[in-house]
C-alpha cells in the first residue's frame, strides 16, 4: 500500500511553485491580505471542478476557457468581492488575467482566475493593477510564501487552511500541497468553495481531471456549513511534473492509485478544516453512515444529518437530541429501513449509544453532555442493511453564524 | 366569484363542533395546556395528509387506519412528546384513542390521534388518562373552547394560530375553522406540522381528501422555518355536514370550487401565521416568484429562496444582500435563465429594486434598510420567462432560533 506522509507547508511544498499574497486594497482592512498569486515554473497540467449553481461567478467562465487546453501556469485570486452578478464580470476577469500575465511575462490564456466575497458589486481592478508589481515581487518558494497566499484567499475564515503531503511515484519523491477558504455559503455540489492544489507529479491533464472529479464526490461534496451552494466554488489543481517521475497516463496503474490517495489525503484534510472553521462554528461534526446498502445511500444519509439546522443547534448546546438524527435520516430521500437504525455520539471524552433499531435506549444525560462538550463530535449511524459507508463534515449552528450573516456586507 | 368572509373563531366556528384544551401533565409547566380534544356532534367525513418523512410518528400510522373508512368523530392531540421512535409507540397511540373513545362513548376507530414534541422519549399516558374526565367536561361550542384547543397543541409557538371563514354552498351558509401549531422542524413535504380544520359543510370523504391533497401543494408545502421536515406533520379535516347543504360530490361543481377557495383561505392564513411565528423569528418573509415558465418552476424558486440560511440571516440584519437571492435561485434546481432575473424587496415602508437582468443596479442602502426593518418583508422575484407564479412563506434566522434549539429538551 502506498505511503502518503504529511509534511509542513501548503502550495509551495511541491517543486517549482512560487506563491505570494498581499493587501492590494480590495478590502478596506489594510492588515488583511486580499490577493493571492501562485505560479508554476513550468507549464502545468491543469484541471478544475466548479459550482453547479446556475448563477456562476464570472471568473469560472474565464477559467474554464483558459484551462480548456489542459494546461496553465498561474492562479490569481482575490477575496473581498466575488465578481458575480455584475454586468461586466467576464471582461473584468479577463482583464485581471491579462494584467497578471503581463506582469509575469506569461500568456493570459494560461492564468486561472478566482474571486470570492460579496456578490453583485462591481469589482474595481485598480487596487489589483497597482498591487501587481509588489505581488509579483513577493513570489517565493518558501513555506511562508504559501502561507501568505492561504491568508489572502480567506473571507470570514478564522483559520488559514493549508496542508502538504509527500509520496512516491515510480521511485521519485513527489509532493502535493493545497490551500482552501471556507467558510459560509458552503454546500458544495460537484465542486467546492475555493481550493487550490499544486503538485510536482507528472500526470496527463486527462488523468488529472479524472482524479479531481472522482475525488470531490467523497471530499468537498460531503461538506456543508449552511446548505447554501456558492456561486463561486472552484477546486483547481496544477501538476508541473518537476518531480521527474514517469508521467502518469494510465488510469489502471498503481501510480494513478497512489496519486489519487495523495489527493484524497490533501482534500479530506481541507474538508475537515473548512467544516471546523464554518461561520460561527464552535464544533466540528463528522457524521459516518455505515452499513448502508450502497455508497449513494450512505452519502445521502450522512449529508442530510450534517445539514440539519436543528441537529446543528443541538450540537452547539451539547444536547444529545438524537431524534433529530432520525428525523434527518427520514427526510433524506434515502431508501432506509428506519426500524434498523442505530445511533451513537462519540468524542475524545467517550462514546454514548442513544438509539438501537430506530428506538431510544436509556443513556446517562450527564455522560452525553460530557461527550458532546468536546470540540470534535462524531455522529455514528449504523443502517444495518449492507456494507457501504460514507462520511460527511459539518459544524454546529451558533449565535455567531447569525451575527456574521446578519450584516455581512458592512 | 364565491365570497369567502373571515369571521372570529377557530375549530368551534362550524356548527356541531365542540373543543377543549387543558393541562394534563405531559409538560411540567402547569400553566401550559397540553392536551386538546375536538369532537363533532355527528359522524364527519375525514381526510388527512401526512409527513413524507420515512420516520413517522406512531400517531400517524394509527390515524391513517382510523380514517381509512372516510369518517371520524373526534381528534385528540397532546403536545410535549411526539410519541415517535418509541418501541411501543403504536400501542400507546391506540390506547390513547381507546381511552378517549371510552370517555366520549365513541368507537376508538373514529378517533384521530396526534402528538407533538420531543422525539424518542416514551409517552406516559397516565396524565392523559387522569385528565380525560376534565378534558371531556371542558368541551364546549364557544369561541374560547376552540382557543383552549389551539393553545394546547402549541410547543415552541409564541402565538396561537386560529382562523375561521364563512361561505355559501347551495344557498346554505357554511363555516370552516382551523388551528395550527408550528414552529420548528418546519419544512413540510406533502403535509405539514399539525393543523386541524373543521367544517359543517357536507362533502363526500373522497372530495374532502381531493381538496386537501390539492391544497397543500400551494399552502403548507410552501412554508419553511428551518428546512427540517418533521416526523409528525399532519393536516386533518373533519366535515360534519351540519350546515345542511346538498353534499358536495362532484369535482366539477361550483360548490367544490367554493369549498376549495374557503379551504385555501384558511390554510394560507395559517401558513402565514406559522411562518411569522417560526422559532426565534422576528420577521415574516413572503417570497413571490412570478414570470416563471410553469408553476413547478415558480414553486421551486420561491421555496429555495425562503430556505436559504444566508438570506434569512441577512433579513434578520435588514441587509439588502440580494446576491443571496440570486445564489438560492441558482442552486434551486429550477430551469431558470439567471440573466433575466429581477429582484425587489417590498414592505409597508416601500419598495426597493436591487437587481435587473441578473445584475445589480444602484439603490439607496438607507432606503433598503428602512424597507427591510419592517416585520413583514416581501421578496419579489421576476423570472421574465412566462406567466406562472408561486408564493412561499418563511422567517428570518435569529439568535433566538439557535438559543431555542441549542437546548430544546431541557
């Protein structure tokens, strides 16, 4: 079995990737970095998945065109304004690529562009235009350069989200790193919030896209903070081949399996981080539905539970209100025999079994309170109908979620 | 066009219906009535729609059996315990009917039974058993008797919900009245929370069911407080024929149309009340999607908007964050041309137009704040693709929703 080892760093962990992140002035807060730049030293195979929301941010249309040939060189991303629902959005996103390409001496058609923030306010490019020389000057291979990029894409996130791993393909050491931003409007559908992954592995654009598309089904599509699928979700990956491995070109190869495993390690870690840092969240909720008749059923059940406002509020209050778990299973649409459902809550403080065969069993409220007072809660659902299993990630619903979203624009 | 006139009262407005509601002791708070009883003087045609949640409260299975013959005489309903996910739930619900029938001198198979409250805790019938004599003694035809029943079915509701109307069928004056309880776990799917409607109109059980099933599509199925479809939703209606009209037996008749209109007047009013009194709500949100290519599209769009946690939080904060309206349209699944969407916010304080053709237009933030600071907000969406229209009702997402649901069971 291939070893995937976690290492320090983020998007600069892989060979030949430089990054930068500075405050250009899209946001008023001058201490907040608001534009990120990631550049590969060599042309990189590129793949992406996007939001399924019919309302799509203008950068998505532009990025889709720019990676249609399977390759890209750089990623430019601003926070503070989503460049969505603006009459001139695509022109602005194209111009953002043109400026970036000019500064870097690249072709505009090799730039991936992303924006995140408020919807429906024209994006003024002047701050980016005037900030680009400093942004380019700040490019570097260091771990801290990746961190600056990770910070620049944050919106209401309270924690930056980075991870890197090391693995071996054909005897060559490869690295992969990623950054992500949450933290509201999180309910991905065949895509996610913003996630950028870089790797020095050599892999064909076709297999890169295949790996990415397959990965999201069990990673970002299993995360929900608030049930709202963003207009600007994008997960993109650049693979520049600088690790020197023989390019991965066969879907049946062991190397492709290793690559997918490395990718899953990166994406699952970022999923946990996004959920744990959901707007207003005090707790990470991980729901695993096991014993399902098939994988789709397991996913539907786990996701429905993680999305229940009532359960999320109960978890905030450390209240073992397992009836809400049963309720969410019941309305999930999954074909489940509800009289066979078992439910346990588990955390670092222990496990409490609350439901067997669809009915309540006696448990200590005191122990339940202790279990549910931890920062990470597992909701374990046994469907007793088969062998399939799926995990979904979410967070509790808190006063701060309401506060943050009651007046987001000001 | 048939006239439907609102009159005072609730379930006792129609001829031959008595009601009662007292504190039996299911709930600890001795000032809270917790069991309601509604009795028809004559056998009544009966119809009901139920939750589509796979996890169903035990009373639903029992009620379904009891009205399978199209008739019933009485409704017994407790609050404080949902009798759901209990191993002996159906036995308990049957026993609740048996006790009630014995006290009233009726057949247990003519009793509709409902329970609402916490899921998964055994329902102790002793308080009901000992309270039944007083409950039956309290039965009366007066407006206040209906009010006691309306109060007894409340859980986290802060307002009781009653309405009554008068209309004419075949020259005879008929009356219809209803009561409802919200106010959390509200996201009906072919059914609703708990609603009981009584009428003295004469109508066949078949047409009564037909009217009810058709009505919910545009009434209770268009309400959402929190996206959680309850396990115990039930809307039931009793029609005892004591108005003396020639029985409505033909679906193509003018009388059936009048009956449906009266029913819609009652149900739409209760929908507004349920949404306005959603858990923690400070504002009633009414979203009307017009210009849709068909009714299903209009319903999907209006319901998606009303369900968005982000929009609900923005409305709490009186923040005209219309991008969230576009976002919710985009992920609704409805086939919509998002570049043609118009959005206005309207209230007693005026109207503010914020989006035309899918893009933002300049508006005064000051006026928008004034418009959105009212207690009732209309979100008007023009799809510019046809003639169909639908309305959905919801409420804002507030600190109090989190507070109420963070520790519901204690």
